[in-house]
């Protein structure tokens, strides 16, 4: 048995400094692996058997796994189950994993075993070999740090992979997505306040409706974003619950009592996030409902953003032959053949992002329904889609805010023309002359191509002074707010 006296933790830069191949072993035998990498036999087998497409397991999963392995090592050491010097080595390498310094050592494809076992073992092997290097041992020897016995102590892929999924998802949402969603909402709110008194014509069913202000319209956008923000934030409650401690099927076999509570507390301490142990490990491992729910919240943001981006590009259509109420920033030439053309590219990019997220959500929901007995073995596709959706939404919100929303201005002349020409201002006459007469005035103006006022006065049902007092767009927009 290895002793602390024999092995001392050294300061050795990352890098193997070897070429060719070296032999590694696992329970199925010997495998040759690249000598310039830290991974072992099971990682190499996965690279051979699952070289499918170009989709690699997101690096955020491995960074999250660094927290899992560090927490497990420290909890096991505190309980006397793992030598402190081994725990120190594992923790040091886990910090390198968390910091992304070993990203090149995690090459596996998304399309692998549905439990994520190969990614778990990829982490175990890399931490094992890097720890061995730091302790002056021989790579591939599994001595003095064994990937299963020490790095994976009291753990299973079945409980650690969903734990890493939750950690990665929460970090992505909290540190990247929500701050950018909040900033976008603030930018929209600023525009809503700026344009609070600018009266425009409303549209329902794509047809002219009664007036409102541009600020009121944009206040609706802001609330959509704020509501989606709140929904995403509240969905994190399910992701704070960690499966670690359930081991293979949720019973906790090979894990000591209270290991789930202790590792969750340690992960919370390391990340600064309120993770807790899942109260029922059978649900945590047999399903991925919390992930499905959280992605559905991302979908709600995509739905809101789709509406806003589409509204903006339609309201900016033109500049002369469309609606032309908004003037979007001119970021780049819009055509390779039509000189001077500028397109609403940020809006288009956002719409595509939203389409992708809604598609990702369908896959996540379908995969979430495929839990069988004590395990949902569709984990890689769910975490890949979740992190993909969260990242493109975050980046999309940032670019949309900076390069579209903040620079958008109004064509107030065009807006005023639409208000003046609208027939639906006749709605204000209904309480005065009745719905039927007001309707006839609107149809008369449309058929005879006159203004609403001209048509109304021609009927004799109302005088000019009353018409001017009643049909005033500015008094029609602040009735209840």
C-alpha cells in the first residue's frame, strides 16, 4: 500500500512531455493511449466506439465534475476513508479541472453511454494520472491514485453525472444567462420610459387598432423578459438538488451514511451556490425532471424573445415601403447585390436562436420521458442541449441589447402619419353615436378614401367640435394606466 512518506506532492507544470503510445489497463484489459495525454483506457475505448459526429461533451460538464471530485475527496478524507495526502492531490488536480486548465484532456463525444459513465471515467482517469504525476509516480500505473478506488470513492456515474449536470447548468444560468437577460430587460425598460408619451397606432390581427404609446408597447416587452427571468431563476430550485450519494440505483450502496448531505454541503461551499442533497435519490436518478423543467423555462425566454425580435424587425421594415416606425442600427451591409441595403440582422439572429432553443426543448422533453426503471439514460443529450440553449440565449441577449435595442430610434414622423390615417380611432365615437353608426363611418372613409373626420362630418351624426374633442389619440392611451 502506498504511504505518504513515499509520495510527496510536487509542483509540476501541466503536460506529460511524452510521444507515441503508452499502455493503460481497465477491467477489460490493455489499451494503448496517446502518451502525451493524461486520459486512460476507458476514455480511449469511448473515443474508438463513439466517434459520432462533431459534438463533444461540453467542457462545462467537466468543470462541474471538478467540484464533484474535489468535494468527494475532501468529505472522504474528513471521515478518515481517504488518506489526506491523496485527497490533497485529487483536490489540487480538481482545481485545475475547474479552472479549465485540463480541457484538452476531455475529448469525448456527446453520443456515448446514456449514463455518462465514460465522461465520469474520463475525469477519474485524468485526475488519477495527473495526481500520480504530481506525486512522482508512473502514469498508467493507477498507483498511488486509482481512478475508481480513490477518485471515484463512494460515487457512481449514475449519481455523479446528474450532479455535474445540475452544477454546470446552475453555473451557466447564474453567471452567464441571467445577468445578460437582466441587462436586456433594463435596456428595454429604458426605451419604454424614453418613449412613454409617443402615441402610435396599435395593431391586432396584423390590422389597425386603437392607439397606445411606443412606451406602453415596449413596457410589455420588458415585462415578458422579466417574467421569463423569474421563471428561469425559480427553475433553479430543482437543480440545486443533487443526486450524489445515491450511487448506482439510489440506495447509496458503497457510500457511507450521510455522504449525500455532506458532499452537497461541500459542493455548496466550493461553488458559493445553495446546493443541497436531493431528498429522494430514486427520483433524482430515475428521472431528469428538474432538467426538463429548467429547459422549459429557457424555452419561455425564447418564446418571449421571438415575439420581441419579430415585432422589432416588422416595425423597422422599410425604410420607405414598410412600416418604418423603428430605425434599427445599421451594423453592416445587408446585400451583396443591392447597394445601400441594410437588414435587421440582430433580430434575425435572435429569431434563429429562439427556433433552435425551442427545438432543443423538444429533444430535452422527449429525452426526459425516456427514464427506465432506476435510471434515465438519456443524460448526455439533455445536458448538451441545455448548455447549448443557455449559452446561445445568453450571447444572443448580449448582442441583441448592444447592437440593436440600445441603438434603436423612432421615426416619429412616420408614426404620426399612421395615427392620423387610422380608421380605428372611430372606436372613441362608439359611446357617443353608437357602434353601428361608428362602423358605418369607418367603412365610408375606407370606401371613399377620405379621412375619418371627413366621413364622420359628412354623415351629419356628429359635429366638428365634438369629433375633435372625442377623437383625440392622446386622450385614448392613458385610460387605465
